[in-house]
């Protein structure tokens, strides 16, 4: 489950070099960036079943998919803006950040939502039961400081706990670390990491270790289930590759239907694609939990967007979730 950060850096460097030579490839190639965890399971299904090839042929285009995996929204956004990748799977926080940053130029917006996963803030510090118990010697691991869903969710929780003006109170003790590495650091209890704002299946793994416990979670902070992971791209790519873009959406719809209708087969896919050593029954329990749902329709995103605007993280004010999603989903009953 633990991936080398050196490998991630090498992959990103290679993609970036290719992007400099050819920032926008011809239709038929889709370069997709994914991250770590069960949240990205529909993408594993797309890869495993060659669904992009299938739906591309139906539209008269031969599609070649290229996949890269990194950790954190900051790296994901950098890869997209550099032209190293075409489609990014990342949290609602990084999406809103890049939408705001590129409005009126690169015009990055979401293609669809992907996952509602109840990311949990965990700690191994027995003296911590609430946010107010964290001290200067604690270190909270998040995928990307100040950008990732987890980092922004922690700010939202801090604003509720300490007052809006204190939203960044815990920022000084956050560190960037991929979920696999953060999980290992947390459960080993041998280093400086005393907390981890996690993701499935890593949080479920960590909670099996004596002494690791939950402090808060994404759904509690937002007041209910909410989109955590989205898929997004630049307007330039969408406009230049209409068939590949439509094929991607069709492949995603089929993959999500497969996961929702055949969870056991979907777990087999995860184990096969990720070469996971986790027990199938353990993963199936996660997949059937109310804390995990796959859907392309966004939910509860505007509450998060309003918070980011209030703390000055966004310059632009979205009036509706459709502002940061492309038109393909505008007929949906999202929020």
C-alpha cells in the first residue's frame, strides 16, 4: 500500500517534460491523474475493464489512456496547469482553488463529482479528544497543506471550534504527507506524526490499531454527506477533445454503476489493480458503509465554497455549484 515518493516525483517529472514538448495532445489520448485510496475505485474499474477504449470506439475514436498517481491537490493542480495531464481526480478543495485561480483564462472546471467519502481526522495522542487539545508538539498529516480537502476541512472545523478569525489556528502543525506514508507514521507511533486527516481505506486500517481514535470527520464538519472527490479539466482540453471527453463520462457512468451494483467484483478490481494485500471482507465492509458513496452528482459543495470565500481563500464568489462545473451536469439536482 505504501508508494515511494521518489517514484511519484519521477513520474511527475516525466509527464512534465512530455507536456513541455506537446502541451495538448491530439484527440484519442487521455492522461488521467489519480490518487491513493478507495475513493478512486471507479477509475480502477475504467482501467481494468478498458472502458475508455470501449466507449471511444462507440464514438469513432481510438482512445489511449495514460495513468499517473500523485498525492495531494497541490501536485494535481500543478500537473493539470502545466499540461502534464488532461483530467485530474482530486478533492473539492483543490477544485475550488484551481477554478478560482483560472477563471477567465484556463477556465478549469469540474467534469463530474466522483465520491462522497467521510474522511476522518485520527490521532494517536491519548490526550486529544477535540481540536482544542492539539498542542505545538502535535503534527497533523494532510495530503497538501492549505489546499487539500483535508487541510481545508481542518480549517473549517477550526473556524467552528475557535471562531472564524481563528480558522488557520492549526495550520502551523499541519504537514504534507501521502496517505499511505501518513498512515504508517501514525500507527508506528515512532515519529512526529500524531494525527492524520485520512481517507478510506487508510483510516479504517489505522482505527484497528489500539490507541488510534477519531477526533472529527468531513461529514460532521459539513453537517451531512458531501462531495469529497471530483474530476476536472481545462476548458481547452474539453473543447479540443469532444469525443474523448464524452467517452470519459460514459466510461465513468458505467464504472460507477458497476461499483454500486457489484461491490464484491469491484473489491476484486481494487485488489487486482492496486495489488492490495488488504482482506477482501475488510474492503467490502468499507464499500458498503454509509461513509462511502460514488455518484457523479455534486452534493453540499456550495457550503464549502462559501466558507472558502469567507476566509479569503477564493477571490471569485460562486453563486451556484454550476459555476465550477461544466455544462454537462447542469441539469442534475446538485448542491
